[in-house]
C-alpha cells in the first residue's frame, strides 16, 4: 500500500508527510472529508502542525484521497490500533521487549511467543512497526513480567532476530 501511495504522490512531498502521519496514527477520513481518530474529529490545522505543512496541504491531500476510489476505501476504513502501552509499561508494572528482526521472515512472533510462554510470561500487547514506514521496524512486546536472561538468549538465537532491548 505505502509504495503505491508514494508513487501516486511522488510530486507532492508535503502530501506524503500528511499521508504518512495519517497511516502511522490511524487517522481516517469520513465520507464528507473530516479527519478522524476513531470517533474523534481532528482539525486540519492540528494535522498540518504535526506534519510540518500548511493546513491547505492537508485539505488538498484529503480531497485527493477521496477522489481516488482505492485510496478512499483505505482512508475511510482506517482506524487507530489503540494505545501503545510501552511508554507507560514501567508505571503499570510491566516489562517491554523491543525486537529488531528481518521483517520479511515468517514466524518470528510465534517463536518469541513460544519462548515467553515456556517461562510463563503473558504478553499484554504486541505491536509491529510497518517495514514500509519504518527503516528499522521493531516488534514491541509489553510483558507482565521481566523475562530471564535465558529467555532473552533464546530470543537472540531465533535466526532472523538482530537485536533485543529489554526495559
């Protein structure tokens, strides 16, 4: 999806900034052209400030997205994935693992979940960054307790895992 959008907007770098931010944060569009995060409408100016562009760029981007049938279906259906718990995990008494692995590899999450399961660790949340949007995507796991050093070593031994950060 992202590559197709980049191709369509290649002559409009400011619009690319807007669309990228919309995808990263699950900002959708209503049929009548309002920007929404879930049921909450947000102002064009708010998105413009966040993207570092003029508010008119946001409006033109929305108009463009609604004028293309495929993009319209994508952005009128786009929803946020929910609150990411990793920034507040410590406050909640949880642990976090950030794993960098080959994003095209199959079964990475399954292998890591198996290792954690064998330790009796519950995964409260799993979030994988989109490799089309992030040059070094991470798999972020919020865990009910800290994994042992042995579990981290086992995760590092998963063939496609490049690094593990625990906090």
